[in-house]
């Protein structure tokens, strides 16, 4: 079998968005299904991780075309640094009139997202390529959800083409869309595009169970749940021992901004400090200025170590040096229909997990099923209890969530379209 995978994120792009389909491609090839990748040749990504190039399966075809990225121009005009995001950071930061105008332009003129200008040339290029090359199915993955519009265009050209659409995050109700001040017409257009994609695709895949409800509402559509996972190959065979046995290391891995600002946990750490506990807070990934200010306000600056963006395997090595891991999910309605991918690597690390999320939602339900505690973003008491009791936390079996098991499920989905 051959499958054409359309993904915006591909090595040397880094961050969470690249892992899912890089691992799927690697394991599909091991299972006898040949992946072919289509990705932009010049993406504007916030994180680069060249080490991931080593994980690209040998001998696979990678198709590329250039993409027009308005974010580069808007960022140059706004004076933002290359790694900063336009919008979606929130966190209560006040913005000037010009910044708000740029965000409004982004939200109302680039629908569904800033990569939409890549859709038409991609449909043209791949339409010709598919006319000369046969595949058993195409797979699109978003965000950016404009990638699904490429699949839609190809499906309309050739209704017999089998198309699987993978949703790593919500679409028309994604929380950061509020930052773009989208008007009524823009919101309507977004919902119409989402409905069209989910109507035309032969199969839908979601990474979080309740995301299915909105996508298939009113449709006779097959939607499969395939969560993210972990790969033993990413974990080192041994780790060095701790130099200071009295120092408790807590680590957060991934971006920390906007609605991930959990005041309750910062207050809880401040309370720990007052009790005289020695601890260190390691942050691997970008941390918004707003959250950095809160850490200072609560007197935690001397306890913090900011690692910046790390390569994937280096992140896991740092993870394994921690005594407990922080999992802070977005405090938003749409986040209740998503599950962070890092959860499964946290579980595989066999470390206690200090989870901050809303008590009702997919992440909370999964944590409850594992028998793991969680507290809401402003719950200082609940967060402090987790910090004081972390050593008593149970260890969860990570075996059901290996990347190979998830690839086996995906292969079943591909076969079901034939």
C-alpha cells in the first residue's frame, strides 16, 4: 500500500506538531505501507529541530512546493522576533492599536489560517502528481487546518480518491481564534469550511474523544480515535544520577503561554518555598513574558531554570532528570476537547505528573481513568496537595500508547477505506 501524507510540519521543523506524523510515517513503513510526504519547502515555523531528520524513514519520497507565509511580513512590520507567534499568546498582555490591527487582519482575511495561500498551488501540483502516480489514500493533518482544504480540493477533482482527515486539535472553535477578533462572516466561513471537509472526507481521525462529537454532528461519518503516543527509541537507556538528592526538580516541557498561565500552581510553589523546601522549576520551551512576570511576582525567579527550545531527544533526557513533571493544559472550552501529546511521554518517563486542567474534559477524564490527580488553574490548595503528595502517585502502564500500536490502528483505518 502507498499513502500520500500532507503535513505542514516536517523535519527540520520541531515542536509537538511534527511528532505524530513523523512517527506514523516511520512505523507505517515498518508495517509494509509506503508513506509519501508532501510538505512546504520553506515553512515559517517557531521551532527547528534538525535532530529529527534522523527519524525520517530511509528511502521515502518527500514532495515539496514553496509556500507564501504572510506571518513573516506581518512579524517584520510588527517588530516581533522570529520565534514569536502572531496572536494566540494572550495571557492578559495589553496590545497596541497596530498590533490589534495586525491580528484582526490575520483573523478576517486569512481563513482558516495564514497558510491558506498554499492551498490552490498545492491542489494544482498534487492533482498533476496523482494523475501520474497511484496511491491507496491521501491523509491530511491539521492544524494548520488549511491543509485539509488541499485534501478537499483533490477530493472534488477525483471523488474516487480515498481521503482521511486527521484533527490534532479543534478547528472552528479553537481557543486562540478569539485573539484574532474574527467577525461574524469570518466565523461563519470557518464553520462552513470545517463542515465541508468533514462531509467530503472518507474517514476522520481525532486525538481526543469528545472532538468527534462536533465534527460528526448531523453526519453519517466514520470517526476514529487515535491518540498520540511515545516511542521507546526516543528514550535513553540510562540517565545520570542526581547530584543533589535534597533538591526536588519539577519540569515543564513545551510552550507555556496565554491560557496555560496557572496562578494556583505558582502560588503553591511559593507556599512550598515558604515551608523551606528546596526545589527547582525547569522550563523547556518558550515561556510568555506574562508568565515570567508572575513567577517573579511570586518570588520564584531564583528557583527557575529556563532551558529554551530543546531538541526532542534532549527534552526527554531532561525530563528523566526531573522528580515530577508539570502538565498545564489550556484553560478554555475548546481545550476540554483536546489532550496534550506530551502526556504520553510523561507517562512513559514513569514520573509523577502534576496536572493542571479543567475538571471536566477529555484530559481530566483520561487522568481520572489512570487514577492520577489534577487541579484547576486557580486552585492553589489542590495544586499544593499534589506537590506535597507527588511521591505517592501511582505509575501508569505506557504500553498501550506506543507509536507502533497507534500506527497499527492507522493502518486499519487506511485499509477500511479500500
